[in-house]
C-alpha cells in the first residue's frame, strides 16, 4: 500500500479518531505517543550520522535531527501546558517511552533503528514522515488553535523531510541491487505502517 492509498483508506476512520472529544489528560497522552516517534527519529538519525559518508545526505540528516528534536520539545511543551509540569514529570518522564499497549508502534521504531544502508534508511524517512504528515494534516481539521499553530510548524518540516528522503533515494540509490533492497524495505515499512495505523485508530487513546 502506498502512502496515498493509506491516506484514502484511513481518511474516514482517522477523521473519526482525531475528532474524538479529549480532555487535557487524554490529549497529553496522545501527544506523548506522537512524541515517542519524534524522539526516536532524533536518536536513530543521530546514530546514522556517524556511519554516513555522503556529505549531502549527512547535512540533510543534521537538519532532520534538529527538526525532530524541536518537534519533541514542542510536544513536551504542549503536554506541560495541558497537564502541568509535575504530571508530565511523573507520567511522561522519558520521551523514549509511553504507556501505550500497541506494540506495532514500537516495532516501527525498532525496525527504523535497524536500517543499515542508504537504500534501507531513506525509505523510512520518506515513508514514515509522509505517513506522519498525512496523520497531522487530518488532525489539523480538529485540533485546538494553540496545538494547530505548533502542528503547522511540524507539518512544514515533515513535508521537507519526505522530499529530502525521496530526492536522496533518486540520486544515490541507483544500482540494481540497492534498488531491490529499497523496494524490499518499502514493502516492509508499508506493512508496518498499515498495522500501526490500524492499532492507533482502534486504540482508546
Ligand atoms: Fe517530526
Ligand atoms: Fe520528520
């Protein structure tokens, strides 16, 4: 399934999910889940930086690390605004984890961290970030004005990340062998994203 197909398939159920009435505590939990993804991207792309020789890709990774760290901070700030500093410290002390039983979500980030070559890594950037952008775009229709303002900033970055990942893949994943690896990884990611989406939309968050 492509991202476009996922967007079409889930538009209705995602709309229902995102327009649920949520109080401050439920919103903080939802944002805590988003924050895990943002923060995993910081850690993982930070790890990738060391083993990436290509300078153009390396400088793009550096921007991604900065962006994802800012997104992690944005969600943390919003959580604190909603439920207070003490509660965030008590219930959400660590941006790497959250009390959320849907294991598919964590599997996505584990697989992301296992990618070793450009052919394996770049599809995570353009597929996972495009997927996040689809989810955030749908959510923009329902979210409160303060969160909306932050979400627009994040969305702008995610769209850049998606374009960067695709451009680098077109430019540097060129051998037949690498393209095979990339296609294989894309299929794996799309299956996981489908499971993650099903899991999130059927959860009680
Ligand atoms: Fe992000
Ligand atoms: Fe991103």
